[in-house]
C-alpha cells in the first residue's frame, strides 16, 4: 500500500519512487511538481496523467540519487496546491529489465457501459493481457475507448485477437487489436463501406 510522506523514512541513495497525486484539477499542478524535481536534481523516468470530471490523477516514477528532501518538498507543494500526494519506494526497479510488448485494443459501439467493459476486460484477463491504460476517445456518451495492454510475449497476440473477434461477434460493439508504435499513432485515414456503416441508409436508395 502507498504510504504518506510523514510515515516514511528518507530513501536510500539511488532510490526510485512512484509518486501519486490526486485531487481537484487546475492549471499549474504538474508544472509546480516537475519544477521541484528539476531544481533538486531528481530524474523523471515515467509520467502519466488523466483528468476525469475535473479530478486529477497524476503518476510519476522518479529517481533520487541521494536524499535532498525532494519528497518533503513535493509534499509541501501538494498541500499548498490542495491535492493529495502519496508515494511508494521501488526496491526492485531495474531499467534494463525486458519490457512487455504493448498492444492497443480499440472498442467502438453505440454505448459502452459496465457490462461491455466487463466483457472486454475479462477477455483480456483470460489471455493474461495486463491493462496499463484506458483512454476515452468519444465526446459526450461513452462510446469508444482505447485500452493499452501489455503482453509478456508477442505469441499471445494471435489468440487474443481471435478471442476479441469472437467477443465482437456476440456483442454490440466492434473491437480492433493493434501493436502499439509510431506507425499506429500516425494513421490518419479510415477506409470502410459507407452504406449502413458510415451512414444508416443505402446510398442507392438515397439517390433514388
């Protein structure tokens, strides 16, 4: 479990710590905290931030070469900013350790609720695909999400793709599985059948 700054002794040299910040979102929070890291010589190894209904969740993996009061300064700043801050030391962090392969699952439907997300996440769990990140793609109602998953081996991608296809065939939403990378993110064109796919009528009937 995460421990509060006040109940943890200073970290040893060359330690790595996961810092989690939660609370009401407003401009300047990330700037203030990363500024402290830069000023005090701490390294920022990883960062992830999401805002849901104006509530911030910010996670950072930081490296501290020696105890310079970095965590205390972060805690004081968080209190002034009106957000909570917790951290967990990582005793076994190894930057050279092999990383799992990252894939992205995209789900699109008229509506994605608890039932649809449960079916999707259950299928992922059954194939040992660990969810690393979930992002909402649609505005308004929840109709499209992007789920980043980690697979220990690329050999598991084919069985997972087949399972997701079977799930899509018996569900009310479409699913796509893609290998994460610059080529996936740079795509800007979608090709599809227009009749009853992009629009809800037959074009020939419309022309008639």
